[in-house]
């Protein structure tokens, strides 16, 4: 494969065994190249500025600089997918607010699903969230607005200027459905669903699926 067409990935985890396993699995695809590895967030930041990877797979709990802090810097260089054992809702929310476009929890995905998540992230087709992370994100967002009266769906629709169909799509996103599932449920093509989602992002003023969920559910912005 043309080197220029290969997806450049950096793997960041303080466990060398995990780094090695991820590197082997990704490079076996033929279209993904692991261009660098780091065992902490500080080293990852240094390497990323030099290597300019397309995707960074980033653990949460690491020495020196943790993944949540590093995501703030790394997300300005690359597309960051958190890859971790941590399912804490507050951690998921912080990761998203710090720029992560995806959050995958170990043992909740296959190697093939991870590879596809990397490809889809680079191609802007999806923002991977494992079910555990998606549930945590939604629960935390709802908890964050629990002290205030629940927003009326019609008011929420008017606030963001979404069409009735866009509201249907957004509702299914919040429920954790992938684009393919949304297309099947609404009898649309997957391309049409993607077009709706892009319009939703524009109207909500968000860059990805994770922050769209947070915004739609009324989670206050990071202070």
C-alpha cells in the first residue's frame, strides 16, 4: 500500500505489554502504521508534535502526565481515542471536553472493531464510543442537569433549530445507535444519515458525536 495512504497511529499506555499487543494488531492490517509509542502523557505530547500522527490511542491513568490532561494538547495535533479500563462517567465527560473524539473501554470491543474505529475516525465517519462509555456519558449528562427542570423536547428542538427528522436522528444517537442502525430504523441510506448528522453538528456547534450528546442533553459547558 502507498505509504501516504497509510493511517499513522501513536499508542500511549504505561503498560508495555498492552502497547506491544496494540501495535501488533494494528500493523497486521496493512493500512495502519504505528509511528510511535509512549508510556506517559508527557512523552506522548513531545512525540506527537514531532510525528504528527492521524490518531492517538490514549490511556487514562499514567505517570507524569495522565491521559485526561494530555488529551487537551494531543487533540490539537491529532484525533484522540481514549483506550482504557476506566468507565467512570466523570472521566468520560472530562475526556470528551478535553478533545477526545472517542472512548473505548478494554474488553468491550474486538480487534476488528478497534481497527474499524481507527479507520472511521480518520475518515470522519464515526466517533467510537463503547457501550459502557456511551451509557456513562449519557448518565452523567443527565445527572448534570438534574437540578434544573427537564427541557421540553419541543423547546429543545426550537432552541437548536433542528428539523423533525434531525430530532429523530439525534434521539437515536443519544440512545447509542450507530449510523447503520439509525439508517435501518428510519428507512434511510447510511449516507443520508451522515448528512443529517453533519447538519446536526453544525446546528449544535459541536465537532463530534460525544459532545453532541452532552449538548443535546443539556450538560453545562466546562467552566
